[in-house]
C-alpha cells in the first residue's frame, strides 16, 4: 500500500510541485552527484598515479596514511589543502586572481554532466554532446590564462602564454581526429556514438585517429611530455606558482578531473564506452578510462619534456596534416562503401 | 607611402632565475633578459654559498683543513681531499705506499661515479624525465654504503690523509664494491635505454648549447665540458698522478660540444671509472696504508700546486707554506666555477628551456662555485 503510494507520488511529483522547483531539484541532485563522483575519482586518481609512478621509479609511493597501501593519502592531502591559510599576494590583480580557479573548475565540472558512464547513467544526454564537451572544455584555457595574468608573476605569465599557445593549437588536431568518429557514427550525441560501437570499437576503424587523439589529448591536458605550461624545472610551477591552499586545490582538482574527461572521451569515442561482457557497463567504462589514465602515468615515468617550439611545430607540421589525411581517407572509404 | 612593418616588437623582460629555483642546483642566481621565450642576456650571480674556505685555511692547521675540503664539491668529496693532500704532500716530500695509492684511486673513481650519477639524475630531471633521478640515486646509495663501511661517513669523508688514507681497506668494503660493480654496467645500459636514443631527449640536447673547441679552451673549461668540445685532455693521462698510468682506460671526447656530447662523455666516463675500479681492486697490493708522519705537520717553506681530474674538471690546490703549522695561503681552482663562466658563450639565442638543459650539462656544485 505505502509502496504504491510512494510510486504515485514519484510519478506525479512534477505536477505536485510548483513549476521551477522540480527542475531545479533534479538539476541539483544531478550536479551534486557529478561533483561527488568527480572528487572521488580525482582522489583515487592521485593515489593511483602516485603508486604507479612510485613503482616505475623503484619506490613504493604512499604507504602509511590509512593503513592499506596509504589509501587515505590523497584524502589527507585534500584536508590539508582545505585547512591552509588563504593567501592572496599583495601585487595580484584581485578579481582576476580570485575568479581564475573558479572558471577552470566550473568549466571542467560541467563537462561531466554529459559523459555517459553506462546506458542509463548519464546526467544529461545532449544531442550535440561532443561539441559541448570540447566547447566548454576550452573555456578552461581562459581561466588558466587569467591565473597567469592575474598573478602578476613573470613565471606565471610565461606559463600562461605557453598554455594559450599550446591548448589552442592542440585543440585543432584533437577535434579533427574526433571528426572521423562523428562521420562513422553519424551523430553528435555521446550516447549515440557509444551505441554505434556495439559491434566494433572505433579504435579498430580509426587507428590513426585514435593515435592523434591520444597525443593531442595529452597535449590538451598538459601532461608529460607536453607539460610545458607548468614545466617545473623551467617555470617553477607555471601559471599556479602564486596559488596555495584552497585555490590551488581547485586547479589541482580541475587538472585531474580534466585528465579523466580526456580518458572518458577516449573511451566513448574509440574504446566502445560501456560495452563489454559480463560486468555492468559502468565498470567497463571506468575501467577503460583508468587504463588510459595508466597510460598517461606510464608516459610520465618514461619521457622527458619537449621544448615549447618543438611541441608547436610537432602539432602544426605533423599532427595536423595526419589528422587531415585521416579525415580524407575516412571520407573516401565511406563514400566508396556506400 | 608607409612601409608595412613586418617586425613585431615586444618588450624585453628581466627575470630572476634563482637563487631559489628548481633547476639552478643550489643557490645560483641567473639574471635573465628575455624576449618572449628567447634569452637575450644571461648574468650569473654567484656567492650565495660563500663560506670563506680559502681564508679559513690560513687559520687552521693542515690536518684541520682536510674536512673543510669535503665541503667544496660535496658530491665528490674524496677528490677534494685528494687534491689538497697531494699539494701538501709535495711540500712534505713524503713517500706514499703503493697500497695507499691504489686505495686513493679506488675512492676517487667511486667519487666520480657518485658525482656523475647525481649529475645524470638531476640533468634528466631538468629535462622533465623524473625516473632516471631515482634510478641514479639507487646506484649512488650502494657507493655511499661502501664509503660508510670504509670510513664511517657517507658524504664528508675526511678520508685521504697526508701520507696515505685514514683507514685500511677491509674485505667487506672490497666485497661491497665488487657487488656494486657487478650490476653497474647493466644499470648504465638501463639509463641509456631511457635517454640516449629517445627522440625527445635527442631533440632537447642535440645542437643545443654548443661550446666550440676554441671557446672551451679560452674559457679554460675542463673536465667533461672540455672533452665534450672535442679536446682530448684528461689529467689522469696528460699529467698523471697516483697509479693512473698503470690503469687501462680511454678518454671519451665529443665532436661538436653540444649538450648531448657532454652527456655521452659522462656516460662513457662512468663506464670507464667502473673499469678503473675493477682493475684497482684486482691489483690492490699489500703494504702500509699510511706513512709515518710527525704529529705537528710543518711543511717546508715554499709553494706547491697540485691538480687532479675531479668529476667536474681540473681541481687544483695552490698552497703556500711559511714553515708553520698552518698554510700562509691556499687558493682553490674550482672547476665548477670556471666551467660556469662558459654559460655566456653557450646561451646565445637559447630558449629558457635550453638554458635549463645547458646549465644542467655544465654540472655545477655551488659549494665549489662559491667556496
């Protein structure tokens, strides 16, 4: 009886509540869910990376905090960052300085809304999801540039200039490599793209596109060997040199969240999203994304850093022509097979 | 008609690199004038770690001075001990035993390995490859363990003494060295697999920071810096001391004098140093490890200059004695300091990222630069 009543309430809830309340409530729940998932993911990712890189470098990595293999290390680090004094250096451009971490953080979180973790588990399936991801994602560049400019620090400024140059140029081959997938799937919806890969993953149909996506994606999230904007040995910490405490935590969170977005998009576009045998789709999705993450950490443990001019010429002279070639071949094959 | 301007004018920026900066390896300050990313002018500012060791020397006895030399190039303290002791010994006119000579060669070459390992690790780290750093420190740990067995200290040894060495070599030390040398060559192969043929590493080092043969000589560069610029000059061969003439080893040289040449010279040198240690361990003769000397050392009036091939280059001690228990004057020719001057010739038109690579390839230790 009471279950029946609850079901009725659930069905008629939208009609019972005054107009904006229900929509806002749904949004709030979705957003909180996304934030919660993201923070959990980032905490795990940081620990995961430190363990992997530790073992690559004949170390052990975090071991004590929390008992089992230092699993609570990143939680403890986060609490430390949150409790730290909030320092705003005297010389900074205050509004820009304060706004920058928020711009970066928010533009990263919003992307999570459209990621299809499994067939059912997607906060909002927009019919042009892929455009949404890359459009919103590139807003973060502005935030990073604001941080570098507002810090009033020469190293930060250099870092910010590098970011602007790097992300703007790496976005071009990145999007071109994605175009091949869009041509195959005939849809812009992320869910639709995954559904189109039910039988064959696009990594098999688009190997060159996948390679370009991986390289440009790593360039896009500023990871080694493309971590030029925050090249520690050159620019100290690049654009976030002057940030500490909570504000730094936002950048840090956004950086790792962004890495996950890149991995998730690789999964959606090339690795068949949630498709996989036996296990529920969600696990397949996260597992594939984390394999990609592992790959990035592996690269970090192996490669030195490129120089800024070499990286740019690599992007424009190698990646871009290859991306065009990939697009051309895809188009030709598709029209022949038609 | 107005000519269209094709040149884009930008403002020059002055930035301080150091004394607190991740890749100045200590407290070196570089004043950089940059245009965008390009370095227009470099101004190395040294002296933040000045402790006045040369002046202190005038107030200390000779024996008290040996520990001070440990604090020069603290990554290869044995070489510093050795250079100073050799200078004073030539004033004392003391004969040292062959066993002591062999031990000195062993510790000096182990020091060279330790120093080159730290260099390789931090140089790779400067280029963004963080893994070699930890690999190198793993090997260095074995060397330091061996030193600990030998003399109780891990970095500041005070081991090479007038007339010989402080303690005799124990079988345990020999054993540790042999065990270390067994795996060492394979470990160097490992570093080379990570770096030598890596396209990113090559693009960061080939043709960067070229120091021509002429410049290298006129800046009085020495050590791997000089040899990287295709000059075959190694004091162990060209002005032999101790028992180096009995050892079989080669002197590697580069061809163009870029960062990569200096890198490969040091890599080969590490392999050669391991070879020398093996030979010295095999041929270690019996005998005294220390000659008898009076308790209060009073070298004859006069002056002496002795130099050794330290890991960083030619390390020289110029000692003037006035016949008392402490020297009248000591002058140290520090290779890091003199090699650092050549940065002016190497950084013309370099990018900031290149500057980091170039500075890393010089291999400076600020304890020695500032003395």
